C-alpha cells in the first residue's frame, strides 16, 4: 500500500514541479519536491496518505486565499 501511495503522490509531485518551473512558482516547486521525497521517509501507510493529502492541498489553498 505504501508503494502505491508513494507512486501516486510522487506523480503529483512531478506535475507540481513541472508546473512550478513553467510558471516560476516557488510554492509548487517546493511542494513538488517534498511530495517526491517524503514517501521514502515514512513506512506507515496512513501517515503517508495524510501527509500527501495535506501537501497536495497547500498550493490549492494558497491559490484560494485560505492560507
């Protein structure tokens, strides 16, 4: 399960990195890099899922003015 979640959030992180590079958006670059790296640090699937959802929501929340 952790492998699948790592692949899922790593893919989302790659998209964020590409988008951040094209748009010169540091928040997308930083969150993208973290999304790619963090699944290697955690072994608990629930923790990987929760952290991934929170990290994925950060650029969206910043765009909407929530953060």
